[in-house]
């Protein structure tokens, strides 16, 4: 019988297998950042173990660093110690690090692909759940905890139970103004935040094939929000074109052997998935979350749901809790929800194409009075590229803040936070209670919706804007 | 890691679903570089509410958490496991756990036992009727019992074995160092490296 993409990559990495035991998988690339690594380095030191493959390990500073005054020492002493600890650990164990101020610095899931380190058929891990992003290249990539980080450091491998496989078939053409983000928010709303649990999701179909690598990364990024540890898309010419010429892309003969291997990385026609989901792209509309988990979303032209209409008591309580936290009432049109802050950035939507899409909407328009628009490029390279295209000027002229690269308000570990009770439209991936600052309220949206919302001050699609 | 065979303790009912790791431990506490000392961070924002279950006098000293479905969703932060353990929890009972959280728990020695939502609701009733009632979680037998109530729980066989033996994963893997080296010899040359 044929095999799925995920099964092919899995079996090419089995070092050891045994009856009743997890498979031991080889890890091709280990990405590291300041937050989930210090305890793992301590563990290595305590056991007197070396880091097995520093050459397959790369670190960046992203989660907790500031996005202003990046040339000055970090003001928050606790953050500073964490970043300094990463620097010392990387030095001691011989790991390449892209520190704050380096041209290669940025969010770990933006840096890997832009350096060409992320390639089809690889196994990639990081102590961060959005490692699923790299699956857009046909890699098997997933987030791990700190104990597993230490395990990979020590052994360049991980013991794992095989995942089940789920196909997400998205066929047809996306309507104008509907983005990759809207596809994935619709998928999560359909299968729920635990629908993907135990599975690798493979996104397939003509609507997926038509997406750029940036769009594919947005989709795979949020696989974890559907409960799946990994999401994948079979590599094709879009993938190869993106990788070609990147600093770590294979060259010459290696490029040819790489491509001939990569071309085998797709699901065989007779392969069986454990579950299949179908979505018709032409029916999708701009999407927004109204609640406190990423599955609580609806098309933007709908109204806030009524918990009374739901019979399952657990589900009803979840909606009631979410509405109380979000300060929304049933029946309220989503487009009437006024927001204070718009956050454009993160590993979901902080790439050059995302900034271009938002800039196109906001060009020659102004951010609404009383609204703050924070634009945080996903990496320093993205920032430089955007500046070379004049995107920074478009945002600044509209009244936005143009920042340095990092995770920023996606998780609010640095000073970029919502105040209690403040409401954001955010291109990030999590709308959990307090995710963007204690007491803050988050609506997840695409870059296009974020930009239109900044202009109108209420949740809006670009089509809601008057001619600029 | 300490071995886990059987545990008896009191329990707290958590009437929430989708308890994400940002609730278990908010990001601001992740700046610390130690593996311990996170007890103050556990459910930090919910604990500001004096009525939150862990603030109530009758639930002081609990070691078992009985939660609604989908516990541990979201971020991969293992700090969530450390915070639960530092607070005193040895076991979380739930009908469904998020994958990464569950994996992290197994590594750190926190038992995540899966029982049906109907059993969770029975336990909520029992515990709320008498918060001081001791609950026994037996990993050898895979059973939860309290008074007349008894139910089987699910746990991964391999995780169970490691917990019972108190084994360290890295030690187990390092026994295969030779096969890892053998595998490395055959990796294609086109793969990226920072060396
Ligand atoms: S941008 Fe957000 S989701 Fe992505 S790695 Fe940073 S904190 Fe995590």
C-alpha cells in the first residue's frame, strides 16, 4: 500500500525500532531560543554530557527581547539574564546564535526558512509549539518541551510514537480578499482545538497548491491550534523556487540530488489517511475569532454566538466564560466590535508578504483615532526588505509604529502588551485569556483584516473601506 | 526522575475546558532560568480571584487536579508541568490532554491519567461533597479509586513503564549511541549544516 508524505519522512528517519517501544527518530535540525533552553543546557552540564551536533543546532533571540532600543542593553533585568544565559550557553556548547542586533536575528520560525535551513523531508524540532510552521516545506516539524530539548541536544534524536495522519483537502479558488489565515481559522473552527490531536495534518488540494510559501507557512503554523503537533504540505516547484539560492540551500550536484529526493515527497495516490476533511475554498470569507481559544471563530460578517443555543453543557460553559472574558454579548455583529490595538506580526503573519498585504490596504489611509497599530517584522531581514520596498513609510504615514523584529505582542513577554481590558485585532495565533497581556482581549485576524480594522477602528474587512 | 507507583491525596475540581498553558503559567513567568520555584506562577491570573478553587480553604494541600476536557493546550512550555509539580500536584485527571503537554508531563514525572468526562463529573461531585476525601491513583493497576467509586484510566504503556521505573529517557537513548552514529554516516550530503 502507498504511504503518506508524513509516513515517508518518518520512516526515512528511524534510527531504531522495537516491539512495544517508540521509534527513535533522527533530528536533522534543532532550533533554540532563550525561553525553553536554559534548563536543558543546565541538564547537560549537570550530567556532564556534550551537545552531540552543534552543527545541526541554531539559536536566535526572539521571545522576550524588546522591539525598541535594540542597540541598548535590555532594560528588564530578568529578561536580560535569560538572554545573556542563552549567549553564554551557546558559546560554551559551540552553537551558532543570532543575537539581538544581528542581521539574521528574528523569530525562530521565520529565521529557519529564510536562511534555507528548512528543507523538504527534514525532521525539525524546537522548544516551541509553532515549529509546525516548517511543515510548509514538506518537513516533519514539531514543538517539544524542555526535557526533549535536552534529549535532542544530547542525542540528536527523539523517541516518538507514530502519529496518525489526517488530510485537509482545500479545493477551489479563494475569493478576493480571503487569505491563508482565513483558511486555517476556518479549519480550526471546523475540527476544533482538539480535532487534530495525535495527528499530523497534511494540507492538500488546489487552494493549497496555489498559495505562496508564506501562505503555506501561515497555515502549517497554526496546526497546533487544531491540536496537531505537526502540519505538512508536499513540496513542489513553489517550494524549490523559494529555497533555491538561500544561504543554506544545496548547490550544484547537491541541489540536483536534493530535488530528485524532494520530488518523491508526496502522498502516494493509493495511500490511506486515518481521517479526511474537505473544505471548499470558494465558500470561505474573512474570518475572526470572538472567544478565548482559536476554535472560537466565525466569518467576520456574522454575529457573536448565543450560548443558550448550544446543548452540550461543557461547550455552553466554554462560550459563557469566553463571552464574559471578552466582554461581548450574544447577537452583537462582529463588525461592530471596537478595538484599541492592532498587532501585525508574529511567526504566523510577520513575513514580507504579510506586511505587503497589510501595506496595500493601509496605503494612503490613516489609522483611526485612538487606535494603536504596531507593526513588528518577523525577522531583521524582513524588516530590511520591507524598508527597501518603502513599506515602513506607508505604515508610518498611516500612523503606525514600526518596530524591530521579535515575538513582541504575540505573547507579551517583552514590554509590548495590552493593558487590562484592552482589545486587539492580532495577526498572531493565540487568543487565550491574557495572552497579549493580563486582562487583554484578542481577536485573531489576517493581515488584510488587521489593516482594515486599524483604519476603521472596528473589526473590518478591506471591502468595508471607502475608496482611498 | 522519582518513580511513581501509587499516589493517595486530596483533589481539587477544575470546572474549565480548554485549560491552555498560558493559563497554567502566564508568559511573564517564563523568564526564569531555573527548573523549580514556579509555585507562585501556577494559574497566576485565576488565582487573583479569591473564589478560585485553589484559593478556597477546603482545597489546601491538594495533590490531584480533576479538570474538564482539553487540558494543557497551546504552548510547549514545560514550565506548565513544573508549576503544577511545584504547587504540589502529582496527578492530573482529564478526559483529553493536549499532546505536547502530555509528553512533557511524562518526562517530568507528573501523571496525566485519562478517564471519561462522565467519571470526571462523578469525581467532581464526590470531591465537592467532601473535599477532604483521599483519592488513590494506582499506576500499576491503572485505577482511580475513592470510596465506592472506581474507574480505569488510560496511560501510554511506555510512559507508564518509565514512570514506574523512574527512568531517564536520555540514559535509555544513549544506549543506542552506536546506531545513532551508524545512521549519521548515511545522511545525504545535501542536508544543511552550520558546521
Ligand atoms: S511569534 Fe508568537 S507563536 Fe511565534 S514563536 Fe514567537 S511567541 Fe511563539
